[in-house]
């Protein structure tokens, strides 16, 4: 999962980015409203969620949110605000925000809000998934094959989750990079191939063919 943080308070932005990276998310940060609007307009499909401060230099967060929704961009948005007036909260939701959180807030509260939004059934995708004898629990961050736990790294887990949410679909390397690695990652890197190779090795006990290479495209997880 990839998140964009738009926050002009450098210390807070760094803290949030560090914490979310440790949780397994790919994170980009921006500190200026106009640049944020441009990034979201052009690259919104690369992000699973946006954390947007209300008071920003340049374009403010509420305006960004409203203009983004006018472009029919549906990426979930959480607004960070220091204001606690009831009317302002209503305005934030009317502008198109999916949720808001009032500063100061705990990191645990923010991650809970993020997880709640990313679990919303826009595609009716469950937190627990099963393909053949492989069971993945996105909430518990566990993977079992034939009832036995499979120890995966964070990136391997994220790759498997993405494949299981798109079974039988040929997924190219660029799509995997854009969703699971940050904005500055070298697109020509073989990082995807390395992680897929490791993941395939760990899943190959019973089904060596479950994660196949689609020549000239990328990879496909077969049901």
C-alpha cells in the first residue's frame, strides 16, 4: 500500500513517514499545497490513501480536497486539522474528505483510521483471503499454507496480498512498483523480480506453478 503525506510541519511529516514505513507502507511526502494538487492530479492512481494537512502554504487542504473530487478522483483522503469546531468538521466532509483527525493525535489512532478506510468494501474485498491452500489475513498480517505459517518479509507479504486481491490477472512490474514502493524508486530496478523470486520460493512447497511469469508483461497468481 502506498500513501502520500502532505504536511508542511517537517518534524510531524518525518515522524508520520517513519512510522508508516515501519508498518510496511510505501510513503511519499510533500509540504506545499500546489505541488500536492499537481501530484495528486497526475499520479492519483499510484496512491491508495492521502493524508492531507488542512493548513498548507499555497493551496489549502480543503481546496485541494474539493478540487480533487471535482476531477472524479476517489482516492481516500484523511484531513489533519488543528480545528475542532463542529461546523468545520462538516465542511471538511462536504469538501470530499473521507475522514479527519484533530491535532494532536496518537499515531495508533491515525493507523486505525487508515486501516478502516483501506478496508472499506469499495471492491468488496475481505480482510481474509484464501487461494488454493494459501490463507492470508491482512488484519493479523499472517500467511498460512496448508495450515502451516509462512514467514514473509513486509514486502513479500504486500506482494502476496496484492496478487491475491487480483487473482488470475497479469500484473506488470510498473503497477507493482507504483503501489508497493515509493515515488522515487528506480523503475528500472529489478527489485520486483527479486521479491517475487523469494515469494515464489516460499510458496512452492505444494504449488510451484501458483505464481507464474507472464512473458513480456509481469506476473500472475493462479487460483
